C-alpha cells in the first residue's frame, strides 16, 4: 500500500524531506511506519495524525492515508 508521509520542523530537517509517498506493507502501524521511514529522531518526541485526525502509535494505516509526523513542542 502507498502512504503519503509528511514531516514538519526538525523531523523534516532530519529526514531530508517534507513530503514523500512511501510503499508500506498492508497492516503497518504508525509505530512501524516510524521505523520504515527511519527518521533519526526518537519516536517519543513525535505526534502523528492520519488524514487530519490525531492517532496513536498503534493505529493501523490504510492505502492512500496521509500520515503527518510533527515534533512535540518543548520549551525552557
């Protein structure tokens, strides 16, 4: 199945892309997608949405989904 992956902020800078269509196996979860994409940032520091709705890491993706990863805000 094909998923459109979008990244923002430091995630895009770390991965070297902002938007890319990626082939993934049927039944891939968001957590597995993080591994497949291989973003060099801890998954603990990211949130995700699928087709505009926030989703947990165990959410199973479907063909044609738009998966957005964005960094969790921080301050100090």
